[in-house]
C-alpha cells in the first residue's frame, strides 16, 4: 500500500513559486524563460521524486530479507499429453519416445519392441518455487517449458511429475491441465501468433510432499540483510529496534547486515520478536545516483542529486533536405515539347543559434536542474550527453550508472 502524498499547504505553494523565481536568476535567459515555457516532463519517462517536507518511511519488513526465511527452487522432467498434433517429433526429439515408453511400461503396457511416433506428446521441464516453511499438502504454482520441437502446448495435460531440490529429494508432485497465455493461428497465406505457445503454467498444480525441517522460533538470533546496502540505513534499523525493545539487542555489522539477538528473558520466541520489529518505520537513506539507459533514453535521478556551479550550453546542427519534384508539361499545341519531372530541392540549416547558455549555481537541487534543462529545450538523448559531461567535469555530485 502506497502512502498517499500530503496535500501542499499555502506555505509550500509559496516556496515552490519562490524556487521558480530563484531559478530565473540562475538562467542567463531573456524574458522568454518563464514558467509557462517550461515543458512538463521528459518524454523518456524521467522520474522526478516529489519534493515534500516529510519523507515517507518504509517498514523494516519491506527493506530487508530475514535470515533462513527463503524459498527453494524445484525442477522436474515430465510429459504433456493431449496435444492437437503440435507435440514433439520422434526424429528430432528421441528422448520423448523413450520417456513415453518408460511411462507406459511402469503402467503395465509393454511397448518395448514397438515403434511409436505420436505427435500429441511433448517432453517438458517443470519448475516451481517452494515457499519458506511450506507444509505437506500445500499447493504451489508450476511453470512448464517445452524441451523438444513441440509447437504448441495449448490443451495439454501434464502427467504426474516429481519435483526435486538440489539435494535430489522429491519435495512436490505436479500434475494438471496446462494454461498457455500465447496463441497461434495459421492459414494458407498468413499466420498470426502472440506470446509464447511453448511455455505454460498450472496454478496450484503442485502439491508439497516434503517439508524443509527448521525450528525458526527457537533461534536465539537472526540476521537482517538489507536489499539496498547502506551504512546509514543499517544504523537506523538497529537504533529503531533497540529503542522499540528497550535494550541493545540489534547491532549493525556492515552496510548489508543487522544482527538481532533475542533476549534471554524473552520466552515468546523469534517469531513474536520479528513480528514486533518488522512493522517499525525506517527512513531509508539512498546515495545520490543517476541511472541512464542509453538504449531507451530513460533517465532516473535520485532526490539528493546536486551539482556544482557550472554553465551549460546545448545546441545541435540540423540540416533538413526536402524534395518536392514538379511536373513540367509543354503547351497544348506544342509539337516538340515533352513532359518532364523537374527536381525541386529545399535545404534548411538550423545551427541552434536560439539556444542559450545557462548558469547553474552551486548546490542546485534536482528540481532546479530538471527545470533548467527543460527550459533549454533539451531532449532525453541530449540530456544523457549533458549528464555524462557534467560527471566528467566533476560538477555532478552523484554516481552515474549507464546501462
């Protein structure tokens, strides 16, 4: 559930207006640099964090992973039957025939010396995730993917398939009708396909047969692993836990780990202790970072991004060539004239003379930086170049990550 953003008060609205006026003093623009001229947002999904006086806090359970509370991956090999001629071919997938014969022999059908070539059977890999502390009889979802040359798993049924863990033990058994999200239709001269027809899913198709034995409630200590390592956040988590429990039971070991020791007098167990502390609100601290995706032109900036005093100018040389050929015809009574196509070429050169040089003072905030670059008419692609140039010049006080 997202915490709703508080409505701006009259004082906040007045502060926003003051920020705009202050930025006008930073820009070496003429009078045309007004707020109405500022574009709203970058077309490439530039994410701007809201500038509010109160910073939203996150719960401990949303920013950490608890030690030994983890999922386990399961995998299996099975057969999907009942396909409408879209299964594996024996010549390209001989393992499908071998698996089918082995299954029939286990069911008492002797096909050892018989050559079978069904096209309604497909060999598949079956994967699932065993939730932490899953109990016998619980249902889990399973994912199915074709191994051979099957074209479509639509309408098929997965036969009983054991799912094993890394230790080779069977932890669940899967079976049921598969559900394919994609589809494919073909005609004599055209075909239409959408999604993947060789991957499917069975909701609740796996039944847990073995439990992972672990006495979590009897543990004397547990480690909390931060999803985004940070020294400040780790210390805040430890301080919040100690304040809530009235003792020094939590210690920040490193930017990723906070260790919690259950007091000796606490007889409620580790489950009760974590249930008390996982709801504690924590102000998460993040480093100033700019993430750039050059492929899509996406730019994401953190709220703490600052720049030193720097002047920015942006301009491009654009040459636009337009061809508008015209038809030249002779007079109606002419005996020698011929109709010809006469080329007409128009060349426009834009040297970016209208662009200005902007001066940004030291300590400019994210909002002021975005407004200033928007006022320059900078597009996402040019903005990426400017940000990298600012980092090279040492004026951008943030980490730039390009991928």
